[in-house]
């Protein structure tokens, strides 16, 4: 049986003097087994780098946040086998719509227009926890100790040669040495806080109520596509199909406590007010989320890198948070592999922040902020907004430009990750 990396690291520290303890650890540690951490770990593993993932939870959590994987993300992950796994578990949605509650369908955009630019001209809908569970199992199948569950990072020091992490485990507190650390430990990142990296931006006043139901929304709206954005100031909605359920999100614009918002009475009241014929559907999935727009001041500090939500948070309208995090994972894994295998020098790693942070600042924050403003449009703004959508949808070049923005193709081309 292989020795756990924590035990191996503890043994090597005990047997060595300080100079030796600072020698190369021959290990990259990823903190956080969310979709970004696990994707990074999988890409590093495939590139032949020794990687250990530390995750504070005992098992993969059933997490209904992200479900959208955009076309260029699928292109970039194709070689790793992740795209094929997502396609097995997910649902291809070539078309999305902009709608009004009273106006119905306003405009429809078909990813088919991107045909010459992507091998995956659709949005793939798949719950993020299914990707995490798939990668968790794939990594464990390579090596039993590649993912260490119930291992929470609580401290960190670094020197010229590496990073020492303090880790809380079921057996007590241990330290673990790594050559490089990738912090993919989410929006509340412990590592980012330990490094005192500012995370400036804003928190939206509205929370988001997410509901999953077997109720068939096409019974009420027969021209509904699989992905739909409905503009309305108090009831802006995202209605989309995920493989097993329909999912609808509505804003919580007042101070209704989360516990009330999650109750049957509240949820059915909100749905019935908008769709009186909906009856009393089952709502097996429900959650309340706070949305932010924040970007870390630095993505690299010495031998530690931030990726995914640890580096940037944005509102979920447009499905760009996880996709952006996966683009971080791809950029960082490629760069670390180049340096590890001696193909490039350390400056390759500085390129990570230069490539990814401007996209988080300019593309993702700007686009998602615009998405929310458009969704919140009141009756006086909607005429103009809907006229703009209709015009764009009717002009193939304008529709193509819009799809390039919404699918993140434009962002990835701009930052040099796609030709
Ligand atoms: C309602 C909603 C809908 C969304 N929809 C989409 C969408 O359709 N498409 C999209 O692209 N994005 C979407 N997002 C955003 C997406 O969910 C996140 O961007 C994504 O989860 C980020 O993944 P991550 O791996 O960076 O972080 P997380 O998923 O938060 O994972 C972080 C992991 O780190 C672990 N961890 C934390 N602290 C420690 C520690 N100290 N030690 C060890 N482990 C630790 C956590 O337990 C967790 O497993 C949505 C978000 C919301 C709220």
C-alpha cells in the first residue's frame, strides 16, 4: 500500500535537518477538490506531474451551482477526456432565448452559427458535482492518495524552494511540503486569506433562489428552449434544463430570510404568482446563494497560485464563473508542466496572471454585470432592450458576435488561449 503524502512528508521532515526539509518536495498540492481543483489536478497528472489534492469535506458535495459548460471550454478540455465525460453525463443545448413573462420569446440565438469556430457548437448542461465526482474517481483510480478527503488547509509558509502547508486531518494536525501550491479552495479561500491577498469588489443586494423540479416548463411555454433568460425587475429568471430536472432561479430582492425562502409555501407562492397554472410541483432541489463581483489583487504569490472562485467571483447570469475557473486551470496546468519538465523558465508562471486576470476583470465581470442589468430591465427599458435583441438575432454577423461573447470564445481568443 502506498504511504499517504502527509505521512511521507512527516517522516521526511523528522529524518532530515532544515536544509534537507527544504529540498524539492517533488509534489504539487492543489487545495480544494471542487471542479477547478480537480480539473487542474487531472491535467497536471496527465502531463506527468505528481499531484496531491487536499479537500476539507469527506465526500464530493451534491452542488447545484454551475451547470453550463461553454463551447470553447469543451474544445479546450477535449484532449484530456473531460469533454467526453461531460457529454456522457450532460445535455447538449444548441439554442438559448431571451424572453419576457408577458412578451414570451423575444429572440433566439443558435450556437450553430459558431460552427466554424468550435467543435462543440452548443452549451452543455451538466451539474458541476457530477464533473467533480467523475474526476475524484478518475484521480483515485490512478493513485489511492491523490485526493485526500477531510484534509483542511489551515496554515501556510513559503520559502525560496517550496511551500509548507499545515493541514488538519482526522488524525490531527500535520504539515505537508510542496514545490508549488494551487489554491482552488473557493470564494472564501483560506489560502488567499493566509496570503493576505485583497479580494475587492462588490456583493449584490439581491440573493438568488435556485429551484430544481421535474415539472415540465414547456407545458406552460410551448416555444421554450432549453436555456432561457427572462427579463423583469423583481422576477428576473433563468429557466434551464439540466439532465434530470428543469431549473429555475429567481431573485430575492427583499430581506426574506433564507429559511423562509426555502420553504414550500414561499417557493410555491413565487412560482404560482408568475405561472398560475403550475399547480404544486415537487421541488427536490432548492438553494439560496449570494452573488458577488470580485477579483483577487494577485493570482500568484511566490510559489502559490489562485484559481477558480478563489481568484474571482462573478454573478452567475451567463454561466461564466466555473468556465473562467476551468480556463485558469488549463492555463496554469500547461505552464506548470512546461516549467516542471524544464521546457520553460519561471517567467512562464508569471504569464498565468497576465493571461487570466485581465479576462476576469474586463470580460467576465463586464459581461455578467451587463447580463444582470438587462435581466432587471423594467417595462420602460424592455422595449429598447428587446428591440436590440431582435435586431441582433436577425443579423447573422451581429448574432455571431453576440454568441462569441456569451460563449466566452471572444475572451479566450483575446487572451491567446485559442487561435
Ligand atoms: C447559483 C449559481 C449558479 C452557477 N452557475 C454557473 C454556471 O452555469 N456556469 C459557470 O461557469 N459557473 C456557474 N456558477 C459559478 C460556479 O459554481 C463556481 O464558479 C464554481 O463552483 C467554482 O469552482 P471552484 O472549484 O473554484 O470552487 P468550489 O466549487 O467552491 O470548490 C472549492 C473546494 O475547496 C474546498 N475547500 C475550501 N476550503 C478548503 C480548505 N481550507 N482546505 C481544503 N479544502 C478546502 C471546498 O470544500 C470545495 O470543495 C454558479 C454559481 C452559483 C452560485
